[in-house]
C-alpha cells in the first residue's frame, strides 16, 4: 500500500566558497641584469607552444602561504607551481586560467628565437641553504611568435628561499614587437585571485580587481618588479564566520569559511563548535585551515580562532541546523486526519512509466498531493506512518502516470515508522 506526501518543510541553501588569497606588496628597483651562467635548458630554439615537465625548485618555496617544491615553465612567459601536465597557455589569463597558481613575468604568445641568437628557456639554482635562489630565464624571446628572429626581450623570475620573495627582471633586445599583448603579475590557486600590473613602466600599480592583458611596451633595461609576501604581525582580525549551506538534512556537509579575516602568511586557524551560541566551545580535531567541511547532525554553532604567534582573535559565530527555517503555508503540507479505505489503486506499476523505488509499492491504495515549489532550495518531506507497515513515500516531478514524470526521491520500508526524503527542488 502507499501513502504520499503528508508534510513539507522548505529549507533554503546558499553557496559561497573562500580560501586563503595571495597577499603581496609590490616594489620596483633597478638592478643590473645577469643571464644564467651555467643553466639547465628547458626549451631550445624556435620553441612556440611548449610546456616543460615538472621540475624541482630546489627548496621549499611558500607561495600564498602554501609550500611548493616543483614548477613547470612554458615558452609563453608564465610558470606554474606544483602543477603536472599544464597546457602551453598561449593566451594570457591571470584571473581564470585553468592552470594555477601562476607566476607571469611576461605572459603572451611568445617564441624562443633561432640558433644564431641562442633562444631558450632555462633555469639555475644558486646559493646555499637557507638562502638559495631559483632563476628561471626566458632568453632571446620573440614577442609575439610572429616577430623577427632578432630577439625582442630577455627576462627572468627569481624565487628566494626563506624570504619567499619573487622578482621579475628584464633586459631589452633589439627586435621589434609584433602584436604584443601581455599580462604581468601573479595568479593565486583560486580562480579570480590575482595581481596584475597596469603597465610595464618604472612605477606600475598592481590590481587585484582588473587584469591588464594588453601590455605592449618593453620594461626598461635592468627593471625589477619585486613581490614580497605579507606576513602577519600583532593581533589578527578574525572576521565573520560563514557556512554554506546553513540548513539541511541530518548529516549534511556545510563548508565553513571566514570573511573579513586578515590576509597574511604566518596565521594559524582552529575551528571550534558548540551546541548553543553562548555555550562552551570545543576544539574540532583537524579543523586547522581557513575553511573546513563540517558534518552537521544537529544544531551547531561554529567559530574560528585565528592566531599570529602569541596573539589571537576569535571570529563571530555562525549557526547551522537540521531544523526547518519556515513552512510554506500555501502548500498542502499537512493533510490532517484522512483515510485511504476504499480509495482505490489508481497509480499502478502498469500505468506508471518511471517506477520510483520498489514496484511492489504500486499495488495498493494511495493518496496523492500536488504542489509547485515557490522557491529554489532544499526540501524535507516527512510522512509519520504510525503503526502502519509497508507504507512508501515517493516524490515525482510531474504526474506519475505521464511519460514525462521523473522520479526524484523515494522512502520505502517493510516496517512501520517515519518515511522521509530530502532533496533540492527548483522554483516553479
């Protein structure tokens, strides 16, 4: 026998994701350009769409506060940290490129020049621990690939051990620019997180909002753009805790995050939880990042303790719950006292195109309720069966006896007890 849809609770959810963003200060300098003396070659002459294999940095380098030990370089003036099998990335895109994080001293569709000019991309590790330097060099580059073999520019990226400084260094070649349209800057691990220089002059500004992809002038000889990571100091700002979603069925996963938190390296994080807003909060083992995926089985409040050395601050609390945030009173969410005696078996396993769950539940009496979701969100439907055995609950998109009906969820048991389904529905 069947009984369908006796209680509706509308639960709404919102999606938002946050993580540690890159934080750097930009400065400029003029330092004599020196080519790598005895480098290891990655690409040779006339390399156009090439990308190198994963290579060792030579030490642990922290970028955006995260450790990296390998890099990949392309012939197009961009390198990536921690990647394997990156694309050639002919088209500059610091903001939303698939391969990330990106370090781009001059990202455009470039090509190494011919043998007469010894065009190549190479790298060299110099110094001794803890002050080693990795220098990746683009030597005798045509800008862009259609340019004459007379190289237009030489440039380098230097990664510094311990300080985690990044430097871009340049030396002009005699070749002319052809359809030049470059980006210079940094790309974070997350899409939309970047720094982009607005020009290639002696005092550019770095934007985290607008990417300049049309740079068409050579940086000056011996020009240096220097990126230093922002380090925390003193008491940090812990900001506001957020959760997505905040409501769901028991055991749902909610992504905890922080907004308005200090963006700097050297911070540590510890999420804590409590059953009440003003109650005693306990530490969540392993929840030591700026984000955390929490499994919610009951009403829970979360905060994050953010520390910089001995100084710390605690975020505001965010509530998650498995309860309802409101009922849609205009829907037939409660049937009241009813009976299905001699109601008939109108929806059968023979006239239903798409059986939802077990076909045996289509051989008895049924009660059907119809509604249109008034908003997009998570819905919980519960039927309290009391002492009745062998009842089932099914949810369809469309009338079950039509060919276009789609089974959404079902809850069927050969026993008494509550039948519950939980799913996300679309408004209308």
